[in-house]
């Protein structure tokens, strides 16, 4: 900035609140995005700012009727509710000179959220006139924040004023001059109570003492608030306002409730190289990647582009279709794409089982680009991973749900829009419940009968056409059964933690109980490998996303001890296949704004790579017969661990284990068993532990007799025939 007195002028000259200057290269902190022209009447030429580039414009709705509330105040004509198709109201021009009017007509820049939902705005930056109690303090007034299971505790679902009168307020200290452009509000997150604000005023200040109210002509502008508690409502300010503080003053609220709200503020921080808070939180990336949200068509095009850049190591294929017929595209990254290589483990990342949890989807697309670029650049670490691992990336398990969330955008989707499939199914919990089958069999087993502890078959009722199973779920199961995956990560959103199996409690009538698998120590290590390398997940100073503090286990949690889930993808993968699967929750905000993607990539990049590398931890090998031919479906047992795995079609296997010495036994039908000691070291790389087993004598006899056209005669039948001959001789 060439004018060193700019900030001082902003503080002492109130005219700048209503006359934002033309943006220039010297001080504009953003790049102007061209917008598509729409066919609208001449009186409706102004456009609201976009929340993100490339999304369909949201239109301002007309206020056709007044809200019946405590205060009889007319609502503003610029409330935008999620999913509504409304026309823009005729807004009045603000008072001011021609420069102000020109700015109002021509400068409608989009600004990102300040970060109430993503926690970039700290608790110390939120203040309120009064609070009902600590659990409903200003620090809980964040968009989409969720209440705890037990409401009325320290973790409730909104800011609620201590009194219901028009003198209450909640404010945000941006800690630097900011161009405010809009406000998004919700009601209180509660199962039992109905609390939301139906109209409010907006005020700004530079010193938190002198406040100026946003005007609508000569009077205070009243913005239309919420009509229910979960649907976010956006209100765009008539002109951008430059200030440090912004305050929301509720004017009316739901008649049977009280003043409670959650909110997000849209604003562009102005450049200030001397601002300590900005420099401390600044995050940049040097990776040249496509940091944007991709709809289905754009995702498909991006995957095609990566494939064209790296045709020798990538392959794009689909595993099935969604309910609406969208293909479930996956990318394979390997030095020999298209086929399984003997001795090379298979790894997978999936995302988007909940369609509105989009960060995982974008992280997988970024990872795809990154690995291609780094391979071409000769990065030895990435080259080593690709040459020794077959990697599968499925960025969108539920594309139908994502398209719903994408239509309304990152801030207006709420907490659940797009979560389920088109036919209303939660894919993440739509797999067969094999836990109950295993535990019931274990409870009623006899000493002489061994209960299978792996490869538990899918129940017949689940396979019927009438079963409530999503087509996406069936496609994933077929994919899991076809490829011998060893390790997988299921990227989700809304929290910052890694959850490992079991996800279902074993005790009846309990919703939370630590329920470990026989491989609990391995799962703990796998979870910690991701959490410990994430930039924020194990930071003890960070604020909890909603209600749970996972720092006691270093950013990891046993799924069942968090909340029980029957039929999760993690439990199914562990009990039905060889794959160890974990749920990785990559962010508090399910649908972060595009400007957050570079920082989120930096937060997760190392973790994504480190977790992939864990597929090479433990033992691996080949199980062959005396002629050197691989034996499929041979059972690999580890002494002391009540969970077996099986060899793949070529006789190769991979068994994830922590460092230590293990007694490993291999068994196969028709073969003699074999046992040996296998040691796992601390260095990266699985220990080779091969087995050669020979056929049993009975198997050999059967093969010889089949070869010469004879069938083996069982001993009881032979004895019966001999006795019959003896009787005939006596006669």
C-alpha cells in the first residue's frame, strides 16, 4: 500500500463505511472473478457475491410477508435460504456520492468466511452482551456447531442471550481491518428446543465503542433471519463495510423460543504486514495443484487430465453406478496399472460416503495430482511408493449426495444436506452387521468347535433384492471382494480424529464402550501414524470441533467408545476381507470454502503419504506347493491374535503387524500345515516370510486315483464289502 495513512483514515473517517473505494493492485487482497451475466430486469442488475467460483448464482428473495415475532420490524429483502429459487428484491441504493453508487453497482466481490466454523476465529474473538450460561456462550455461536448428546452442559449448540430483549448482541473481533460483505445465521442445534432469531441488525466499529448501524436508506436495515433452526440463511450487506469489529443485534425471534443463534461472517481481511495475528496464522503452499471444489463433471475431467499427464502409472476405471446413474470413478496409481503384481500390496483411499463431507474428496483429487507431478519430477519417496504399491483412489462414493450439497455451496448446505444417497441411505453404515454374527458364534461355541474369526460370509437376507442396501454399497462390496486390499482409509468430515474398529459395541444396551479388535495394537499404530503427522490433529492447544476432546488418545479414538455403529465399512472390511480400514475425519468443517483448501492440503499431505506407507509394515510372503505354484485361500494365523487372513489368488499375502517376533502358521485344505518364526523390525518394509507346504497323503491318493479314472474308496465302505464277501463264502 502506497498510502501509509490508509488505516488511520479508515478509523477517523466514517464515510468509508459506506463508500468502499475501487479495488487497485496495491491493496486488493483478492483476485476479481468474472461473473456470468444473467437475464434480469433493469431494476435487478445487482448481483449478490458468490460464495465460491463456478457455482450457480444464488438469487436474493423478495420479502412477501412480515414475520410475526416479538418486535414488529419489517425484515430485509435480501435473506437467502438454502435450496430456494427466488428472485432478487428491489434493494434501495445507499446514500452517498456518485463514487459510492458506482461502488455499489460495480463492486460486488465475493469474500470468504472469516472462519467461525473452521475455528480460525478463536473463542477470544467472540463476545456477547449476555449469555444464558457458559455452555451457551459466545464461543458456541459458530455456524454448524453441534450440541453434545446431553444438552445443557458445557457443549451446547449455539450462543443464547441471558435475556430476551432487543438490546442483546454478539460480535466478532477480526483483529484487523476487514471488508465485511455478508452474514450467515442458523438457530440453536437442539433435539428438544426451538430457538432462532427471525430478524437482526448489523453494526460495525473500529474501536468496539463507537458503532455504526448498516442503513437502508435513512433508516436502520433489518435483515431477515431464520425460519427454523438448521437451514442456514445468507444476508448480503448492501455495500461492503470496512471495519475491525462486526456486531449482530437480534431484533425479533421465534415466539416460543429465545434469542439463540449460530453464525458465520463473510469478509476479506485487508493487507496489513504489521498484523501479528495474521502473520502467525498465515499458511501457504508451494504445490501447483487445482485448489477448487469439483462437481461431478469437473472431477471426471480432472481425473482424465491426470491420466493423460501420467499414462504409464495411472488408470481410470469405475466400480459401478450411483442411484442416479453416475459412475463411481476410481484412479489406480501403480508402475504396472491394470493388474495385480505378485508380492505388491493393494492400498485404497475412499471419500464422500457422506456426500456433503467434501474435504476428503478434494484431498484425494489433490493427492492424485501431487503423486503424478512428483513422480514425473523424480521424487524418490513418491517413486518408491508407486513402484512398490498398487494404490486405488475413489474420491466420491456418493456423487448424488455431493451434487445436492454442491448446488447450494459450502456455507449454505447445513450439517446434513447431501449426507445420504438419493434413496435416503447412509452408505457408511449400510454394510452387513458381521460383528453380531461373530460374537454370537463365540458366545455359544463349544470347546471342540472352532469359530471362524475372519472371512465371515454375508447373510443371505442382505443379498436379497428386497434388502435396504444402496446400489453404491453393493458396488463397494464387489470392489472389496475383487481386489485383495491390505489397508484403507475412509476420509470423512465434521471432526478432526482418526477412528479405528470396532465401530460397534459388544455389550447390549450400551451406546459407548471400548470394543477392541484382536489387532487393537496394530490399529492404534495405524491411527497414530496419520494423526501424529497431521499439522493440527494432535495439537493439545487446539479447540475441540464440537463436543469431543480426543487429545487423551493423541487424536485417535476407538469407534465404539465414541458412538456405536452397526454395519460400518470399517468393521465389515476387517471381518469379511483382509483389509484393515480406518475412518479419518479430516476437518471440523464438512464443506470448507475454497480458500481453505491450500491450508487443508498442507495439514493433511504428509499424513496421507505416511498412512499409505504403513501398508509395508508387518510380514508378507508367498505360500507355494512343492512345485512352486502359489496356493490361494491359504489361512495365515499369528499366535496370540484371534484374527486370520488369507492368501490372494497367486498365493501372496500381507499381514500388518507391529514390530516384534511372531509365530506364524499357514494352513490350506489338502495340505499339511507349516509353522515358523517371523520377526518384524522397526524399519519400514515388511519382513519376507514365505511358506512351502506339501499335500497330505490322502490328497495325493485322491489325485492319483482321479488321474487313472478311479475313485478312492472310503474305509467304512471297504469293510462292508469285505464282510459281504465273507458271508457269501460261508454259504
